[in-house]
C-alpha cells in the first residue's frame, strides 16, 4: 500500500495525486487519508508544493464522485421507492422514509455533503442520495470540494510536517481507524435490519 502510493506520487507528481484520489472513490486501493499523507510527505521533501498537492487531491476526490452521482440520478427516486417497498428490511428504509429523507436533505443537504466527506465510505456514497433528492450538481460539487479541502488538506499537512520517517506508523493508525469506523457502520446496519419495521 505504501509502495503503491509512493510510486504513483513520485512518478506522476500532481497528476498522480489527482489520479490516486480519483480512483480511491471508484476502486479504493487505499484510504484517501493515506494517499494525502504520502503526498504531503513528498511535498515536505521539497519535491511538490503542498498547496498544489491539496488542490490536486481535493479536485481528484470530487471528480471521482461524479460516477456515483450519476448512478443515483439514473436510479432515481421512483425506482428506489419501489425497491424500498419490496426490500425495505435489507435496505433499512421504506418508501415513506425516502420522502422524509428528501425533505431533510433539501434542508440540510449542504451540511451532509460537507461533513460526509470526513467519514470513510460515507464520503463516496453521499453522492447517491444527493442525486436522488435532486440536489443541483454545482451545489453538490461545491460542498464536496470544500469538505475535501478541509479533510484531505488536514492529512496532507500531517504528512508534510511528519515527513517520510513516520508515515509507516501513520499508515497503521489510519488503517486501524478506518476499520473501526467501517466496523461501526456494519454494526449499525445489522441493528437496523434486525429492528426494521415495515410501515403500513
């Protein structure tokens, strides 16, 4: 994982940072946190500019959300409601829940997209409800980009100041943190499936 990230960044520079963050949204070869840490560490050595690293990473991350956004747009609310009414227990929501979520997303969608960029898995999948609830693409991209600048920028700066020497230790910490968050998501999902009650 460390070698893959280091090679792509060192061989392709800012384009490598962009591509790594773009691909992480589609086929996650490694957490985005690690990609930005390694990119920041490379900038710390003087090989790259830290501001351009953060911009390249954030832009790549946001562009990587577009396939998910258009998947949600293609899927649409009506189709999702039919599926929810049929497979509600496994989706953990009903058609009525979609109507409520639509209104809630209309009111708080900008915050959800912004803060959703701080959570593994959610940072990518938030594009689907944004599209289904017909959030405007420019608004979605704007708040996703702002969230990415803050979150990805923090990890890039961490790598920048820590440097190459401690990136392996950081890799272990980020991996553990990612597994904990994903584990909590799985536990929450199982709880929702068990306690789900179909509305009449």
